[in-house]
C-alpha cells in the first residue's frame, strides 16, 4: 500500500509516539466496570449520572457529524471547538523553533496564538483590502517556503466576513500538494449558499477542513468542532488529542441537535440570519457615523466608522456589546447579526453617534 503523503509532513517524533491508552479505549463489553478508578455512583442525586468516563470519540456522534459534512467516519475527528483542531495541527506538524505556519491577515487570531504556544514561526501574506480582502493566492504559494508546514485559510473569513474565491483556494491547495497542509476553516460555511470544499478532500490528502456546531447550530457553549481530513491524518491526531475530549452532556446535546428536524432548524436559522444580515447592512450604510460596510458571507458585518471610541462608548452606554477590530482593520467594529430587536438597537444607537 502506498504511504499516505500526509505522513511525510508530520513531525517524525509524533509518528513514533506511543499514544496514551485510556481505559475506555481498552475496555470492551462487560457490566461491572472496575478498570478506570471511577466512583461507582454519582453521589449527588440532584445531578445527572456522570461517574463514568466518556467515549474518546463517541461513535454515534462521529457518524452523524460525518454524514452532516459529507464524509466517511474515518475522515472525521471530534474536537473541543475548532480551536482544539488548530492546536492539534500545530503540535502534529510544527517543531518548535524550526517550522512555521502561514496566515492571511486580517484573519482569526487563534492561528497565531496556537503557533506562538508551539514555538512555531508565522509567515503573513495579507488579504487584498482594496479588493474586499481577496486572497492573493500566488503570493501565498510564493511565500510558502519549505519551513511552512501549515497554511490557514478562513472562508468565510473572520473578521472580514467574505468568502474566499474558490478557484484561488483550490490553486493554493494544488500548488502546495506535498509541501504543506492547507487548512480551510469553514466555521461560517452555513451562512453562504456556496458549497463546502469537502469534496476536494477526496483528491487532496494534504487538505484539512474545520467545521463547528458553534454558529449555525447555536451550540457555542457545548464546544463541538469537527476536523475533516485524510484517514491517516485522523489517526495521527488521535495520538495527541486529550484522552476524553468530549464530555457526555456535550455528546447528548449534539446528538439532539443532529436529528432531521434539528438540522432543518439550523439551516432555517442560518438562512434567516443571512437575510437579516443583508437588511442590517443596508441600514448601517445610511448612518452618518458609518464609512463603509464590507460585504459578508457570515453572520456578522465588519463596519468602518468615523470614530471607533465614540461608537464603542455609545454602545456600552445602552448595554450593547460590539467588537472593536481596529487592531486588524483600522477604524472598524465587528457586529454580529442578532435578533430583530438586537439589530434595531444597533441602528438606533449608532444613528445617535
């Protein structure tokens, strides 16, 4: 059998690592479990019975998430949000002080934070602001030197909101085949009608896709992410993920959401939020304090204003929490699309600035 090309990019010491073997991995069947040093009962009768360690990768949840995203279960790893997936990739591919990641600022800040924690370098290829933050695919490929092991592309991008051009992303993926892993973060994919890049996984083993139930499914508090990749990559990451990453109540909540009517409700919610986003965008453009509203394919808008401090102060005065993104894009605030009442409060408040 031909070795998976992904393995040539993984840190050699990780390939040789003997993973921790938890009790739940080793146990099979039985009725009386005395193998994991658990309390045989949950002493407080007023809380759910949670005295047993959970399955490291609950099979039913893996199967449902794989079906949701259109892959086979051996291509899916459940993580504590996308953030854990990002951290796992850094640990698997980047040697401290030797390897680097490539990011396209302004983009999601955890890529750089995870790199800093791992001691990896950071190569930056800015998005093209004059082209509504388009991806400079040729510049990305040119900047991906041999030390770059991971390229992070967020689409739709956070904090700017736009979907990266599909052909540009595919150009990066094909050009870096065998040279670096390309990680496409699709946390906001449900808010755009454009298809996921999941179909490209079949022919591109060095492609990784990150998905989450935090946004469209409204489960941010549960922390359920899914890393999609080649079966060989999934097996490598299982070696370094925490022994019991998915708490039992989280599994239950996710399974309840991933039934037919739950999936339909999430899709309807995403559609409504997208419609409300367009309405909010048009209303924001009419306000004197607003210079520009960038196009968005996510559930938020990046807005350039005349005076960020005044906008933030006005919002704070009425209990409205916005996000100052001036460190990424000068004079900008990011506004999440809320309920109709929330959105009206935004317009009413900013109209007085």
